[in-house]
């Protein structure tokens, strides 16, 4: 096989299929076939680095085994052939009595899954060969220590014996000898321990520990295959979004020993600090130990720098190799090594995992060193990492008392006094108190309280509930669906597991990145990255944080590369100004319903209760100047940039009081014989407007068609505000968006009226407004008939929240709490379709609508304004299908800018996670 040719196999188990590759045959680009560990062992072999000889069983063999329950028929013969070649190269046979060859059997998937799958060391030792190993090494203690390790690892990993039984026996041996660590056990002690371990295996597994070395190896290979579907491996893959169908490779590597005495040892090294990204000597070393000892923490390691004093020759060689690997991989490398009696061996290397801060620092460092260019630097960081850097976080060193956990809905760390209604949140906040708004769930009435609060905690709801969506839009920390917390808003208290009661005014802390809830105040560490985006910290200044400088440079790379423009979802001037500071290039969604809350609710109630056209006209007349003022402020804040205003979308009943609360008020008034005419009319209106499924009822364009004058008033307010800004020498660029259109006829009717109103305003003001009129594509029918709708629309904005809801048949407010957890656990979802766009279903509708819309109107402007507009993976999809912009909450704008740059610069083949 040529080293540069990918031998990936798709014909599982077929004749002529190759399943086993020597380390000399592969390279680092064959991770799909050889797994990360095998591909990198091959790469180091190619570089001439000291890698113990061995071979890799491919992921294809694993897939066959997991699919059929049996190994491929050709696998045993291939393994035998490679084992014979390895034995010839080493001059010894596996498990031979006098001078045995020993091997390790180690897992190695495409993506690093540390500790999630199985490894067995010292395969080949038996009651006979342990004697030969002792003689060959001249160290009886070493041989018996290696044998007890094999039985322990094999028993636990391959035979399913409870590992605690071996640990207890080891502890008992140390206690009997009165020693603290296992290295103080002598050969005789270890012989007894081997006998004890074999008895444990016999009792627990119902069979003897196998003495045939080939049987040991074959069983270990199967165990590694099976560990791919172990509970911990599946959980890890779900968390890291690693596909479940990749399978693992198995690496058979000749053993080298770090437990041969003080001139031997094992360690882990990093070419840069994975926590900070700074260059230096980072890692741990442990004398007289095998690899798992470092990870298990059974003995204290020493800093890697100490190796220079212990074994300078090996240290110098390791430093040379680390430099070779970093320059070759052009990235931070994570290295495992063993020193066997002064000889350095490389056991593994991989591109190392790192913190978010380290990722940004390292990317810019490597650009400065000339190892990578700007495009590659963008592939070394992610929007998720940037989001981590932007949110404040709790001090990890602080002592905490966790009392619950919910859904991590909006990242950040928030501390405040618990309050249980919006009014109190606003009142206490105005008095200088920091508060956490605690509710069973939130609704639009809670908006003021949510704005006032440091964070929001609910016992119901999911990542796309009202609380979560609004919190993300405001950059507020939010934990939703903390079901173990019993929230009693009437008694103004919350009961936590164990019965402890949190009264109103008690301090609590919530972590929106983990979903954890704590009693008391947990110290918060602020984010300098947000200060940078807010303009309070300037990159390049003498006192600028190095991390801020790195973020600044990466964002500059992204802005130069990206094709997608990034707009904001913003409903007021304050949000719009913040969005501009964060780099927004306009507003992609202004939700006018938020303008009808607060002091204007009474006017909306009058509109809904109007019995005559005159009453309705009077309500609209009073609303018009208020709406106009909103738009004037918004256009001023976004001067020179497009502002897409969505006309009223939600059902009217959302602007009326709760039906239960109102019924109680009416009943009480009647029992007391108090006047209640207005409450009674409101109750009748609530009953009249009640719908079984209001999100599929009278809302959006349907409201505009059924409530005369409603959309007309809004269009006039937009047009008059734009005319006023032009008269003031401003540059308003308003766009009017009609929501929930399902057929072109709806849009045509509303558009005809809107064009008439705009023409009237133009005539009255003596100015040309050029207001674009378009629609939201948020229904499957709209997507399927996009070609027709484009005849009447100058732009489309995909409302992917509702589009996902209607495509899947999911009620967004219910499904996350009811069954999404089960769907994620069962692998039906890799991630919630409300969080990352469903490419196959919703995505295919978006793509077809894009194609059909532009076929009708080539200059059709296309954007997205659902929650997906700020989701990293979804941004890449929107780039691919050819949208012009994405729109997201102000706080997510930097993430969208970064991911748009990454999408434009992505050349493929990168697997940085």
C-alpha cells in the first residue's frame, strides 16, 4: 500500500479486504481507517522517531464485528501474519517461555476519547513466561509486577471482573507489608498478589486466567471492539457530538517498560500549556511506572522539568522530539512516552485538547511563527470556545453548595437574591439589589423582571422556552427546567432536594454553562473579552489582556474572510447599540410585539375589546405615535444599516390577562357586588380568543388580514419614522417583514395595502423611502412554494424556530422537557433540532426555497433570523446554501461572525474539535 493513498474500505468483510496495517504503512491522514492513535503512531514511525514496532487493526474490522457479532473471517490470518513479522523483527515470540515478546492492546478512535475505551498492557505473560521475563530483565520484582498488572487489567477489561476487588487485594498487600505505595512491594509480595488475582478471576469470571498468549490477545482485541459501545463511550460521544458509527481501531504495540527501576519511567508531555497556550515545558513524569500509573494517580508525579535532573539525555531527546512534532503537526501536541533503562520511546501523540483561551492564543502564536496562515488559524478555534470566553464564570476554587441542576440554557454565572415575580425583580433592582428571577416558567409579562435580573431560573421549560430564548437574546444567564426544585410563587419560596427552603431574598447562584444551582454567593470572575467587544478594553493597548489581543486578531481574520453578513435580533435602541458594538451589520429581526407590552398593554386591550370600527380606529390612532417613536429610535441607533421590522406576530390573547387569574378577579368582584364590567369584557375576550393550539392559529399575517388597520398602523409608523430620520439627515434603511405567510395571495393583499400607505407617507413628506417588503419563511408550505412567494417578496428571512416546529410537528414549549432527553440518550438526536438546524429535514426545505426563490427573483435577499442564526454549526449550513446574512441575539454576534469566517475559509479535512 502506498503511504499517501487512503486504503479506506467500504466492502466490509469482502474477499481481498485489508484489515491490518503495520505502523510503517499508515500516516496521520488516515484517522478514519486507523483511528487517531494508529494514524499518529504511523506518522511518528514515518518521521523516524523511536516508536515501538507494531500494527493496527482498522476501524472497518470493528464495524464488521459490531454489526455481526463476529470478527471478519480474514482478520485472524492477517493478525497472525503481522504478528509473525513483528516477532521476526523483535527476535522473540509472543509469550515464549525464555524471552517473551509482550504487547499492549489499545483502543484508538478517530477522535480522542480519553479513558472511554479499553486498553490492556503486558499481553503475553503467563506462569511460564513471567520467569523468562524476570531472567531476561534481570529483575524478578519487575516481572511479577508486570504480571499482576496484566491479570488486573485483563480481569477488569476483558472478563468483566469488578475492578474494586483487585484494588482491595492490592491495598491489603500494602497494609500487610506496612508500605504506602505499590513500588515498595517486593517480588515475593507480588507473587502472592498474582495468586490472589488469579483466584479473583476464577471466582468472579468462572474461568481461569488464560495462559495461552494468543488467546489473551484475541480476547483483548474483542474487548476493545466491544468497548466502543460501552456506556461511558456512548455518553462521551453524545456530549462531544462524535458520530456513533465510526468504530475504533485496535493498536498492537510491542511493550516497552517504564517499571524496570529508577532509570525507567513514563510520562505525559505537552508542547504548550493546554490551559493557557503559553510555550514552555509542561507535563508530568513518574519514575519506575507504567503508563496507566500516571493517569490513575496512584502515585504523585513530578513536573516534566524534573526529568532534566533525573535523566538529562532522555530529557534533551524528548525536547527535540516535541519540537519536531509541533513543527510537523503545526499545533499543540499531547505526547505519551516511556523511558526504558535510559532509552526514550514514543507511545502516542495527538493534537492536544485545550481550553478556549489557549485555543485563541495558540492560533495567533502559530501564525506569528509562520506555521499556519489566517485561514488555518480560523479552523483552530470555534464559536463555542468564543462563547465560553465571553460569559462570566464562577471561581472554580470557591467552596459551593449545589442544590439542583437544570438545562444550561444561556451561559454565564449569575448571583443574586431570589425573587419570584417580575414586579419585585424590577423594584429591588432599582434599589441596587442584584436578583435572580425564579419562576416555574416565564411569559412575556415577565420581560421587565428578566431585564432587571442578573439571571433567570425556571423549574420548567427547555433551551428554546421563552425564558431561554429571551435570556440568550439579552445575554442573560439562564437555567431552565430544574425540575427537582419546587417553586412556589404564591408563598415566594423554593424548596430544594432535602427539604431546605429558599425564601425570597435569600442569595442563590446559577451557572448557565452547566445548569447547576447553588445556595449562597459563589464568587464570579468577569470576562475581559466582553469588555473588549463592548469597547471598554482596546486590543493593542499597553494594558490589554493577551487573550483579548488574540481574540481581536482572530475576529479580524474572520471578518476579512467571511461572505455572510451578520445582523442582530433587536427590539429597541439599547439592544441595537449594543449589537453595533458587537459588530452587527444591521437588524435582521425587530419583534414589534415587545413594543406592545408594559404601559401600552391597556391600549392593546382596548383594541381587542373594540366593538365598533370607530373604537378600533381610536386605539390604533393612539398606538401610532408610540410605534413611530420606537422606530425613530431604532433607525437612529442603526443609521446607515438595514433594519428588518416584523409586523405583529403572536396571538392576541398573549396581550390579555391569564384566564384563571381573570376568572378569580371577576368572581371576587361579583361576590362583593363590586363593579367589574371591564374585567368581564376582558374575560369574554379571553374566552373568545382562546385556541387549542394558538401557535398554529390566529397570528402573523392572519392577524393583519382579520384585524382591520393593525398592519396598516404599523407600516405607517415605520414609514413616518423613516421619513422623519431622512428629514434629520439620517440614513434609515427599513425593511418590512410579513410573518407566517403560507401562500403568495396573503402576501399580495398585505403588500398592496403597505405600498399604498408608504406612497401616502412619501407624498406627505416629499421624500422617497424605498422600503423593501418581504416575508418570513417559517411554514413548510411557504418553503415549498417559495418560487411563487418570491414574486411578491423582495427578501426572505427564514424563521427556523417555527419552521423546525412545523416540520417536526413538535410543540417547542413542551417537547424539550417531556421527551427530548430520552431522544438524545437513545441517539435519535445527536443534538436538539431547535439548537442546531436539522440539515436533512428543515435544511432541505431551506435549500429548496433558496433555489426556487432566486430562480424567480435573482436579486432576492436571503437571511435567517431564528435561533439557529447564532449557532456555530448552523452558520456553516447557511453559508453553504447561499444565504446573504444570519441574524441572532446581540450577545451571539461575535460567535456568528467568527463562524461565518470559518465557514468561508474552511478547506476541508480539519478535525480540530
